[in-house]
C-alpha cells in the first residue's frame, strides 16, 4: 500500500514538473477567488488558507459592522475600495483576531468605508491586489505597505513590507466583532517577556444564541515576530494606553511600533486554536517553527494543487475550467478544522476534549466546524464520496463527537455549539448516505442510533437539534402550517410546515435504507411509512404540494409562488419537486406528460432571469420565482427528467444553467450575490460539469448517479488511495460540435449502456466511460 501511494505521489509530482516545463498552468492558476465577491458571506473569501484549514486569512472591508441576522453578506466586498485589516478566523458564525499594519500616528479603530481617514483602514486599488489559493497580496496606498498573507492548517503567516519610518505600527485588534462573530463577550491580549503576542476573544454569535442560548465561541492565538518593537502599548477601542502590555475586555487590542528601513519586511506567524493559548502555541510550533513566509506560501500552493488534482479536467473552454476549479476550491475551503495538532478540540459544554491518538501520537481523526448540511446531499456529499471520502469520514466522526457528548446531532456546529441556521437537520441522512457509499470506518452502531433518533425522537429534543415540530410529523404524518407559526417552528407546527414535511419524509427514507442494511426490520418499516408523509400534502386539484393546517385543511388563498408561506426559502412551485426518494410516485400523481411539460416550461421561463432572481444582488433573490438555482431546495430539479423518460431535457437545462447562472466575475459569479453556502453551489457545478449527479443524494442502497453531458473532453477522478487504492475513473466526451450537449451513446468499460443511470460502485471501482455528444437529442436513451 505504501509503495503504491508513493508511486501515485511520484506521478503527480512528475505531472506538475512536466506542466511547468512546458509553461502550462497549474490547477491553482485556474482558481479565481475574486469570482462572486461583490456580495458574499463572511466565510466565502479567505484566499490565504489551505483546504479544510483552521487558519483562514483574508482582507476585510466592512467586517467590523457585524451581522445582525447572522447570515448577511459581510466581510469583503469587491466593490469596496478600502481595507480595514486582516482577520484569521473565517467560519460560519466564527470570526476574529485582526492584524492591521499602519505607518504614522496611531489609530486603533478601523474607521468607516465612507471615511477611511477616520481609522486604521487604508485605501487600495484592484490592480494592486492578488488573490490565489493559499496566498493574498495587496498594496495599502495610505501607508505605502505591501501586505502578504499565507497559511498552513492552523498557522497564519503575514509579511508586511514597510517604507522608511520611525513609526511603523502593527495593530492586534482582538476585542471587536468580526463578520458573523456576533457581539464580543470578552477579550484578552498580552505581550509576553519572550516577545510573543497572545490572547483570546469570546463572542456570542447570532445563531449560537438562537440554538444554544448562553453558549459562546472562544478563539485563541499565539503570535511571534521576526523583529522586536521599540514601543508596545494597548487600547480599548480608541482609548490608548502607552506602555501597558496586557489588557482585557471588549474592544481590547495591542499595538507594536517599529523603526523600519525602506522596504524592510516584518514577518508574523500566528498560531490559532479553539481550545487554549497553550494549544495555539503548540500549533505554531508544530506547523510553523521551521517555515518562513516563502516556504509556507510554496507549501500552501502545493497542497492546493494536490487537492484540486483529485479531479483533472482537460479540453473544453478555458472559462469553464476557471468555473470548475474555482467551484472545487470553494468546496474544499469551507467547513474547516476545529481541532488542534495534538487532538484537543472544543466540546459543546465549553471545555476541551481530546480525540484518541494512534500509536505514533497523532489524532485518529480531525474535528471540524460546519455550516448546516441543508441541501448538501445535492453537491457536497456527492463530491466528498467520490473524491474526498477521508474528509467525509472525518465529518461524520466530528458530528458524532457532539452527539456522544450531548445526545443529539447538530445540522451545523461552530466549535461544537449548535448553529442549525435553518432549524432542520439532515445529518442523519448524510451519515446513511456515507454508509451506502462504502464509507464505514466510523462507529456504525452510534451513527445509526444518532440517525434514527434524529428522525423519530421529539421528546426532550433541544432547539439545537432542529426539527422542533417533529412530533407533528411523527403523529400526523405532516407538519401543519398556520399564520400563527409564521417564520418560526414550534411543537404545534411551523411556518415552514410543508417544506419540513418534505424534508422529514426524505430523511426518513434515507435512514430507512440504513436500517434495512443493518437488519433493523422494524425500524425500516416504520421509517418507510413515515417517508410517505409528503403525499398528505399533495393537492390533486393544483397538482402541487400545498400546506395544511392543524385541522387537516389545505391552505386557503393559496399562492404557489409566495415564499415563506409554509415553505422555507422557497415556494410551492419549487418545493413540489422535493420528493427525490419517491420521484416516480410524484410523476405518476402529476402525470408523466404534464410533469414534463410543466418542468420544461419552468426552465424556459426561468432562463429569462438566469435561472434565479436575475441580476438582483441579493442572497434571497429568486425565492418567489418558478425556479431558483441560487438556493438549495432547487438544486436537484434540473436532473429530474432522467426519471420522467426525457433525459435529454436534463442534459439541455443542466448545460444552460452551467453556462448562464455561473459566471467568472466578481458581480456575476454564483448568480448575482447568491448564497454560496460553504461550497454548495461550487460543488453542484463540479458534479454537473463532469456529468455525474444523484437526485436521491446517495440515499438509496446501492446508489446510482445520473449521467449528464460533460463540459470537458476528458475527466479523470483519482480515487482516494485508502478507500480505493490505485484506482481512477475516466470520462471521455466525443462531441460533434463544441457546444454539443445531448448524449447519443454511453460506453462503460467498453460495454454499451442504454440508460443514464450509473451505479456509484461502478465509478469507485475505477474504469472508463465514453460519452458521445451531439447537438440533437437522442430519445432512445431513457431510464
């Protein structure tokens, strides 16, 4: 096994050297982190980071404004023209520890966008900005400083090139809110006798406050510099304490002043941790001791090319490669490390736990922060299962750490605190899907127990586990909607009762398949019956899913395009298709012809608005549209024709969405300002552009992928060496024209295939699929 791994690594290195010798681009060169940054979430733009890392460094333009709702676009916006500093922590509901370089009179507050001179922020020009995977560089015009950032997993590296000055400053702004962090509870920073800058910040994020009131998020750091300051002082917001080398409280910070020569560089290494200052120091020692800035930058680039290299695409349009690798980059950027190099991790109760160690003293797995997995089964988990199963496995083990401590799964977790965000919970579905895909190196018994409890147990359920209306679903078969539940979920019903019913039905199906494989026949029968709950809301008059009240009556004055009326972040037209596990039954109820005509018309009309909310710059643009690719509940719909006898229409509309919804500009990236939740829209592009997708989200026993039209001439998926040693799956496309998007024939391992359904097992066992594409549809290739 070791020898085989070495051969694979050697071949990848050889490929890299050969490409460079020919002057070709590396894979990271196709990534443009600035795509979609005109309106993006706090965690979206963190160029100075490695895949799934803890240290995620980035410039901020408006981060200090905070985030009153917990989800709004904040942090970095490409349209802004001044930078207020560089933060280290960028996760869902987590943000903090800012470093800002200045020259001249000291200022200790960031200032405002419309008045950069009112704080330490600096103007900058876009032409002086570089963002690449693992590296960021910008010239701060107000101070004549070149700022550079890079990172390892848990260490942030800064390099600041100063002009000649007797007052060059480094400001550690620790005690202020950052992005989605919420309000600051407490902060502390000190300058130690051995020249370190260390401290912590404790925050109250909005979603932690909603789903686990009283809990907080703690971030620790330990920094070292390559130059001693001539002055050290501290501050509380704009009150400065010269010479005071230790301070605590909201707004706390520390400043260092240097005398610098022209073009003198000051390097800073910052170890990070969610458990303690001591472990931040340990992480710095473990990962950063023997690295200088250039070494760290080179290492980060190599790591990115390694991870991006799990899927190689060749041929096709250069712009599509940019979209592809930028989408893959975002899928690998989100949901980062929460555990230390020595295995310590933040527990839900606020203490530190420790992951078991192997014989060499290394943690058996990692712990991660994660946004909700809501909709992730139509993008992230499919990508993880194919190309990054080791991360999928760690993600499950991470979720089970919280379950074992608290007794409940969380849909999203921030330092093990509950941050559901949408008030539902699909973690059990994701665990079941992993089992279907052969990812079974986790505690299966505990995983099943947690998944089953997530689907059926309402007694004693905590807010952080979501699904607070679950009792209604278990006892009635559906969750009722009434105006009194508007925008909230209670034990009596929910403002999202109809969409919850669809979601709980789907996840019950997923766990029923888990139960069946484990021989839990009674659970299988019960969950299978619950998975039919969606039928109770199917209105035979409108042929739509329609909310019902507590008396069992359909909603009166029903507007199929009205969002939030029984449906979370969507409407009845969109959510009616949310029956992936029983899609054949939905088609039968609607009628195959009517189903196809309706769906085809929806896409024809939606195309006029770029399959979403048009050019409106808003995360929720498109909620009242017929189709909204900018939000999770819609992401499987374009692939449904594979189940209704017209797969060529899926080929047509998926191709159109890939070309038109996705862009390569700061303004038009993932739609226009759409909510790219930690790589979900990027992952959808990756899967769909290589022509593989599963409407059922891998929830079936022996799951099948639907085959679409790849955008590229050749795709090579290098399968993980631990799970599938030495194997790869190749997809070759033969096109009659450059834009051909209709499948004429499929050859799998030299055998003709007459269906667009491809068993997942066929892919991960390795092999080759050849797809012939034409500009005209073939109506003989059906399911």
